[in-house]
């Protein structure tokens, strides 16, 4: 890794800076001060980074209402309020996500409900609260929602999730007719058409569009455009055979971010431009009115806003072959606060944030404190060999699927989460105590 | 899968039975009754299964004090009390695990403290509370613990974790000189010897043995015996050069269980016999007194005791190629209550527990309800095609690393945990509410 003391701006939060004394600040707040006050590990969210990414998405996709923040990436009441203030819409994927959003005062009509297996209770809550869109995943759900809406005397706006046979996967795009996955109804085998027909005929459902999602960490417009073109074929058929114009097209999430310095984040503005052009062009060719495109970024908004600061504990150098060594640097968190390296072999950019380091570059592995050998945060990097006990080591891009997937493995307390803005620190979630760990016990 | 209505006794809890009406009971309690009262998903622990496995381990390894239950697999105060009542010792791997054990009244002197990166606070607590053994992982920790013990005017009994170059991995045993992992000090490169020498010389540490752990899901004695033989070489050298006899040898955990019907669990009694013989024989050949062997089963005690009962939600049949279909059966939990399939590609045995099923065997995938396509519980099995909405579907062997690694992903509530014994149900952990999910918010 060249220049370990740098903070690559495409990887670190927008308001991260390294001061002349080597200390890294976020929105003007020195990270060591936060570690001192809130302990480590600690998640630190750059609020303006979050908000400006909301605005960038809104600008790229024709307005904030076309952008749905995907709660699954990270949701607290504070996050829901930020999304509301930025006038984005909100995706939820469980009844609890819906409850938390509503308790934050998020307007139900700007919420979209997702999930391959929504419970009857979740569907009833959607209808009762007046959720804007329900994205239907399967026939059973379609029938049940129609029944619930009938009981409530309402017409529930719905989209249908379709699988277009386009999948973005490990930086490659796979295009097939078939998709062997739990979500959605297939374009290829006629299931999507059958559902659309049923939804149009259902008395208490109002079909307003189709939804598809091609995957995660997508870096260009090709896959989105191809999926859109395929899905628009069904808009055409619905228009021609059922006489219904669907006003919305939800193309899901998957907007890629740069976890490491050698990656480039997806260029939102240019990808949005290409994608919207492809939709307009295809609709025009088909002789139908182009639907409004909706997108559902989660990671691309909250991921880069957040860093996790750990304290370095013990280090050791291990002989890994007759002529090679590896330095192990242990930090005071691990797979309980970030399961992604173990779960997805995810990579992170890590830096010492309390000072400059200038040791000899050495093969290094950053490991957590869990009682499991797979508890590795950064598997193999060349780091200066003077990273040592007491240093603060931070990983960038931990805002999405970090705290959201956190566990109490080894009964570790889940860390505190704070936000920073204009030199001020605001607590968002406090660190768990042993009492918290016991409070569910009978 | 042949006989889907069976309950393979080497996979299911010892007190699981299917009644003549098709309903499965655990310790005499019908699982549908528990699902009705506590909701789904729900973890159900067969207390006598847990206790009899404690006793089997104790019998195999020469008494309960030689068996340390590994808390990381699953720890609540109830579990700690059961372990105490069965007179086993207890392993902890974090300060919070230690706190919970002590709050359950578990005697500190029967606790062993583990971890590659114990915090200073954890080490101070170990000394202050009088923890029986601290397993030292590295030189820095050795020095710090000596200092802390000096401050407290105590001599802290310690073991040193060594890496013997024997690793059990995906059913194969790997034997090398080097181990590229975060735990322990190497036999091969002299680090283990240096630490042993330092520990013997440290004024406030009492070296009582060495520790090694060869991996997880081991099914025979070969790897344990080979590791023991290698580690005993260091006992010999410590005896000869330092004049110290180490009374204990801790061979860690890794005792394999059968997650699926085609696996065979490790035969504890025969493996223990082989292992203890190998240790005696090797010690005798070396002319040293054989140390007492300690073992640290976690999964092998709590894993098979527990089942998770889910309710089936929506199902769908998807065309996965031009001439093949797959049935998707969604349940109301998933990777939040069991991350192991996604994290380790772990397999589970699943059964319908509310009735007999007798449909046509069909390629089936059991999926969870999370907003993630990788949220799969059982990837590919031939199941009867009449498993349907409202059925109760249970996975066996979820006691270890199930609840212990549970998250609130998608803000799912963590399930209730109950134990059953002799027809009685006892709540252990209540299901989380939305209020619980919000209680850390600032």
C-alpha cells in the first residue's frame, strides 16, 4: 500500500482530513477524541457525507422522490429523519423496519415495502398505515394483500418484482433467461406476466409498475440498462393486452462504492444518464410512454459516510513459511461489528488515525478479538510495521451492513454509533452494557 | 432425502420423537404448542440432551473438571448454571462472557479465559475474580498479565496457547510446521518455547500447561493425537531444561457433530480413549509424567440439544433451466438467526414438525425472509412438494453458533429461546420487541 498516511477521497468520507500532526478528523472532529469519549470500537457517521450523497442521487435520478433509501443497509430513527429531511423515499424490508420508520415520523406514503416472505402482519400494517408501494414477490402474497386491502376497503398500490435474467455478480454481469433465486417472478417463464395480469384484475390492488434488482456492487450502466430493456417488454405487453399504462419502473439498488483505493466507485451521474436514456429510448422504440425510473440505493448512500475506529491491542509476527513472515495486528472488535469480510470476503481500507506511521512495509493481517480463526478484518496488506498497541486503526466504508448485521458473538457489546457534523458529535446509538446483554433473559 | 418424516437420532435431540399424528415432540412437549405460545422462529433447547452430553464428555475424559464448556457456542445465565450443576468447567473468551458467567454464580476458579486479544480490563477482571486459568496467546499479554498479577499480589495460573502445525480443516487434517493464524505461539519457530521460558521465570505467573486447538468439526482422534504428541515435545523440554512439570494439557475443542443424516458424529468415548492413550504412551516414551488432558467442547454439547422452529410462509416453483424446476419454501427467519449457512456453507437437517408430509420429492431450497438473495437455510434438498404455507419447519443442531451469532439484520427481532424438560417448557430468552430495537437509541 503506497502512502499509508493518505486518505483516498474516493474511499474515505467526504469530510475526512488528516491534520498536520497526523490525527484524522471527520467533519472537524479528531477521531481520537471520539474514541476517548465513546470508547472503541465506535462507528462514526459523517452526516454531511450521507446528506450530500442523498442529494447527488436525487440530482442524478430526477428528484428525491425517485430515490428510495434502502433501510436494510442501516436504519435508526435518526437515519430515517435524515432521509425524510432530504426528501428521499424509504424502502423497508420487514415489519420492524416499517415500525422504526413510522416511529421516526417518516410519512407512510413515501415508504415502499419489500421482502420475499412478508408476514401477514407486515402486509396488514402496510395497508393500515397507507404505505406508498408494496413490492409483490409471489402469487400467494398478491392474493393475500388483495384480501387484506379488500378488508380495509382500500386499493393498495403495488409493484411486481420480476427477475429479468440479468445478474451482476462479482464484477461480472450474467445474462440468462432463468434465475435460480428466491426473489421475484420470472419474465422468461411467464410468471411475471401472470402476476401482472392478476394484479390488474385484482379489485383492491393498483398495479403501478414493475421492480427488478440485478445485484450488488455494480459499477456501470450496462446491466441496469439491459434489465430495464427486458422489463419494458412486459410494460409493452401490459399496455397492449391489458390496456394499462404503468407509471413507474423500479430498478432496485446495487450502486457500487469503492471499498479499497484500487476500486473506483460507480459514477452516479453518468450511470443515471445512460440508464435514463436507455429507458426513454427503449420505451420510444416500443411505442409506450416511458415510466418514471425509481432507484433504491442503500450502501451507496450510507456506506461511505461511516468509519469504524478500533484500538490496536496485541501484535505478533508469525513465521508462515521457511522464509516468510506475517505481522498480526489485533483490534478490539471484529466479526461481531463487521461480518462482511468473513461472510463475503469483503475488503476494506484501513488506516491509523491517531498519528503518522512510517515503518517498513510488512505483510500484515488485521484481525479481530473473537475466538475464531476466521475473525479477520483485513486479510493481507502491506502495512508499516510500526502500527502498535494503543494505536487507533479505522476502517472506511462501514456504514452499510456493518452495524445492521452486528451480533453479540462472544457476548461482545455492540459498539456506540455517533454522527459528526460541523465540529459537533451527536450520539446515535449507545454502546451495549452487560445489563443490555442480560435484559432478554427470563 | 429418504423418509422425510423420520428424525435421525444421531442428528436430532435425544428426546425428540414424532407422534403417531405426525407431530414432533421434544421432551414430551409438542413443538406446535411452543410455536403457538412463543411465536416463530423459536429456539427450543432439550435440557436433558444438553446435560447428558455434559455427562458423556465427563465420563470419556476422566471427570467433569477436565471438560470445559466453550461459552462462545451459546451462553446465558441458565446455560452457565446447567454447566455448573453438571460440574464441568467453563471457558470464556471475553470480559462480557466472564461477567455473565459470574453473574450466574459460576465459580471463578473453574473458569478458563481465552482470546487472542484480551483487553487489559478483561485481564484485570480475571486476576481480580480469581479465574482458574488464563490461556496466554502472545508475549505482550504474558507481560501485561504478569504486571497485573504483581499489582494484585497474586500468582495467576496460566497456560500458553501453542500452534502445533496440525490443523483440521473441512474434514481433512493438515500437518505443517507453520500456521498462518492469529492464535497462539508456534512450536516450530521457537516462539512457544520462548513464552514458556518467560512464563516460568515470571514472578506472578504460574505456568501449569500448554493449550492447542486444531480446528472445528473433527471426527477422529488422529489430529488430536498428533497435536498432543507434538506439544508433549515441549513438555519434555520444559521438564528437562527448566525443571518444571506441567500438570495440564488442554487440547481444545473441535468435537464433530452430525448436522445431516449422512454425517456420523464423532464417537466421544472411543476418540477420548485413543487420545488419552496416545498422551500416556507419548509421555511414557519421553520419560515424563503424563499431564491431565483437558478438553473444550462447545458445539458438541449445546449444538445437538437445540432445534429452531420456523413457520413456512410463501412458496414458489421457479424454472431454473429449460427442463428443471426448483421449489422455494420461505420461512419466517433466516440469516439473522442462523448465519452459518451463509457464513460457512453449513448444512442442516430440516423437517416438517406439525404433521406428516408425503408429497413428491422435489428439488427444494429453504430460504429465509431477509432482503438478500444469499439468505438460504438449506440450499438444495429433495423434499416432499406438499410442504406449504403454515407448516412448521424445524432445523436441528442449531444450539451452537445460532443465537450466539444472531443479528438484528433487517431489524428482525431475535427469537425467543425456551428449554424443555420432562414435559415442561421454561423460557430462557424472550423474543425482542421493537422497543428493544430502539432502546440503544440516543
